[in-house]
């Protein structure tokens, strides 16, 4: 469902700020990892618009983006387990191909390869010589907070400090347009 349009203020600094915060919210919503990665991300944006006062003759704003990342690591498989699954898949595929060629074959009948395997060869296959490193699994939950200060100078919102993370900085560049585009 589309959001209702933002009520525009008659004060340019406030109207520009609301417009920038809508663009920032849009950028945050668009930047989510695919669910297949096993990562869930929840972001919250909070901001405070401060009108001019005796300490500062310009509008200022404080914007906080809080990110909670939740990792749901699946069961890690060893190279040996992966090889075994791949071999089983290949054997099933070969049986299907054989059954397609041989109309008299029984369901699930294995194709005849014409080769034999000695016990010594089997022992070599069963040994797992690959080393499985201990995987580094991140914390199940990770919280991150970025606080950005803005000031309205020369009819534009300017960032007073850069974001710690590059992707967060890109969101602010997009939201504020960094003076390159007009939003009218």
C-alpha cells in the first residue's frame, strides 16, 4: 500500500528536511540482503529537527540509524559430505539415463559400468584427507548505530559528519543529493 504524501511545511528548511528523510527511509528499505544468505536485518531510523536558537542561527538535525543484524547460520557441511551428495546425485542421474536407454531395465536398476573396484581402492576413497577449517561464525546478533548531524546552510541540508559505514554514507548522499540535483 503506498504511503500518504508527506505534509509539506511552509518553512523551506523543514520541507527539505522531510523530503530528505523520506528519501533516506526509501534508501534504507531498498537495501536488504536476500533471505537466502541466512541474515535478517532490521533497521530503525530516528531523527530530531532542531529549529534555530540562541546557540545556532541555522536549523540542525540529528539522525540516528540503528541496525540489528541476526545471523541464522545453517549446518555447515564438510567437503566429504558435499562430495558424497554429489556422487549420489550423479549415480541417480546415470540410473535415470540408463533406464531411458534400456526399456527392459527395472526401476532403480544401476547401470553396468564394466569396471570393478578393489578393497584397497575403496579404502583410499573412504579416507577424508581434506582438512576442514573451523569456520568463523559471527555473533548471532549484532547491533550497530550511526549518528549523523545535519545543518541547513545556504538553502541546503549539509552533513556535518560522515557515516562510519560506506553504505550508510551512500544513503545520505542519495537523500541529501549533496547539492547536485533539485527536488522540485
